[in-house]
């Protein structure tokens, strides 16, 4: 387990060494390679999604695993997030390396911002998460990957028609395992800020991993006085069988 000073040192270094090497990856040029790994129910659902959404650009940027992750995210949005908003931008909180951003753009084409505090984390090939995410977003110039904290987004400057928040840190243990300095763990403040960033009529989908995190999430909603509809288990046919169950919440902001 890393000590706190070591987390702070890593953070300090990452903030200064921002350059990213170019991203090289094996792209899924032939989706048949993925089809062979999916069961019949997943292939049927893939066909069904492809008949309603344009997935054609995913092969330009996705590896096999990223394509599968995008299918899982699009499937989840399609089943649980209601109709995509008619207009307005979307915000994804904690976008990691942007691996599933193509799914968000495919679901709602109004332009997305993905915000990630740990954007300068570096992979073994010297590419950073930011570099990776920017390469994922190349086909969609109206989307942005923002290296920074959710708390730095100003609700007076921009509000969003839709917010997605997959696997927020709501309990300390996974947060500490992630390696960020502890001072960034503020789940209540983060949730209340996300709420302020929602435009009137906007919607937020939150997905938690495991029952304990879903319970913690419910507590955060209650303290914030935010009415959230529990969606129950939201796992789908594209999830890896080893994945813990996931639970969803939908929040609608009327005013
Ligand atoms: C458990 S990961 C989930 C990543 C991704 N959403 C997914 O579903 O795979 C949580 C992410 O939130 C990011 N994060 C934590 N605090 C944040 C903040 N204040 N602003 C933006 N991102 C934050 C972390 O760096 C991490 O990438």
C-alpha cells in the first residue's frame, strides 16, 4: 500500500510530466473477431443496436476490448437512460482514458465533455490517459476530454442536458486503491456539484459497482436531497462474467 506522501509525490510528478507518446494499438478492423467471443444473446443484441445506431466509426479508434466496452455502455444507455436529449451537451464524469466515449457520442450526438482528474497517468508505452482519450475522440471534433476535476467545472458557465457517471468513488477503499491523494475523496461534494451542472430538464445516470457502493450512493443522494430513481441491477449481455453486479440510478432535474 502506498503511503500518503508517495501518492502526493506521484501526483506532483504526473502534473509536471504531461507529454504523451503517440497512441499505438491493434484496432478492431474486422468486427468478426469480436463476434467469435460473444454468445448468441450478445450477438443478437449487437445486431439490434447496429440497426438503430451508427457504429461505423468505432473501428477507426477501438481495440477489441474497447469495442466491447462501447457495446456494453451503449446497451446500458439504450435500456436505462430513456430517450437521448433532443439538444444540449453531455458530460461524462471520471472518463478514465476515454475508452467508452464513442458509445456516448453514438447514443447522443450533441457533443460531449469527458472530465478526468487523473488524466496524466502514464501507460507502459508512454502514452497518457489524455493522449489515449484524444485519439479515441478524433472522429468527433465536437467532443472534448478535459484534464481536471469535476469541481473545477463552473455551473454558471456550462450546464449539461445529460450527465453520465460510471463507477464513481463513493467509498474510501477503491479510491485509495486507485492511488489518488486522499484529499480528492469528497463524494458528497462531487455529487452536489454534478447536480448543479445539470441543466433544467437534464438527466443524470449513475452506475455503481456492487451492493455496498449502491447503498453508499443512496445515502449520498439522501443527504443531498436529490430524488433518484433506483434502476436495480443494470448489467447486460456484453459484461464479462467475472464483473461484480452493477446498479443504476436515474436523476431528473426539472428546474
Ligand atoms: C472507478 S473509476 C471509473 C472510470 C470510468 N468511468 C469507468 O467506468 O471505467 C473513477 C474515475 O473517476 C476519476 N475521478 C475521481 N475524482 C474525480 C474528480 N474530482 N474529477 C474528475 N474525475 C475524477 C478517477 O480518476 C477515475 O478515473
